[in-house]
């Protein structure tokens, strides 16, 4: 299998082109199940009043706003992404959630997070780590900026393991979703062909768990969601080195 192009320029341009229809396409192609997956993430790694949360590869901020709602506006949340068009759409959504004062957006690369060590109680990413050119480097940075005792959460697409659902979903994911996605969100970078390719080449299950342990996280767990279409990984940063 040929390695897909996840260079910063290609990924930034691709998401910039689909930013205007990104939310609509996510909800349509997932039948709104993506909202449930984010709810499960917030429930598994709940915020507390006054905590600091960093949502990486935030896109238009859906997970950041889910945390804002769960914390009832009592958490300090930063949504970071290196696609400026995505961030602009996220900022426009802030008033809808009355989150202008608690959810802030910054343009940043997950491989070089512009924050000091041990800053955030929760460091999370939803459907974005697979787009980072160097997965290991991204996990290292997430762990670095996480506070001791804090949580690192990764929500990502995955491949179902049980038949016949695996075959049926695989056919939809490889054939139907890319065609519908490209038709409705025309872009020169073939974003919806890239989606199944990037999922297929992303480390899953115990492989990603091992990578999270390698960067220093402990108590790493994972659970499949909706038959394994998505998987939530959670690790804890040790309180002592």
C-alpha cells in the first residue's frame, strides 16, 4: 500500500477547501453519530470547574464546544488547528454556544504546540491525529503539555473487527462515502478519498496503545464505539517522572 501524502501543505490546503461545508458533511456522512462519539469522549474524560483543556486538530471546534457545555462554561478551553479557514468557522460558532469568553482558538501545529510543559488538565484530539504527519511526535507533544495526573484522549476512526459488519462498512467507507463526499464538497485535494486511506494506515488498537505508553502515558485504555467505527483511547500522565 502506497504511503499517503500527509505533508503539512497538502493537509492544510485540503481542510481549508472543505472548511465551509465541514460540519454539514461530518453530520451527514456519519448520520449524526459523530455528535454521540464526542459526547462519549467528554463523559469518559469529564472536565471539572476551572480546569484547562486543549483540543488539538480542533477543526471548527465541535469537541471544544462539547467540553464547554459539559463544564457549564467553567473551564478554560483552547482549540488549536493549523487550518486558518477551519478556525475562522469555529470562531463564528462561538456565539451560538455562548462560549466567546471560555473557548479560544489558536493556529498551531500539533507537532509543535506553542505551550509550556505541564499546562493542561485534559489534552484531546478528535478525528485529527491521523492527519498529523508524525503520529509519535504528536503524542509526545500532547503528553508534554498535559499536566501531571492529567488525561490525554484520542478519538479516532477505526476499522470494525466483526463480520458481516466489517465487510459492509468497509464497502461503504471505501466506495460510497468518498463519492458522496467529493460530490457535495468539491475540492482539488480529494479530501473524501483521503479519509478512508488515512484511516487504513493509522495505527489502531494495541498498536496505538503501545505508542501512547512509549511517550510516557500510563493506565492507557481503549474502547470501540458504534461497532468499532470509532475508538476512544485514554491515557494518564504520571504525577512523578
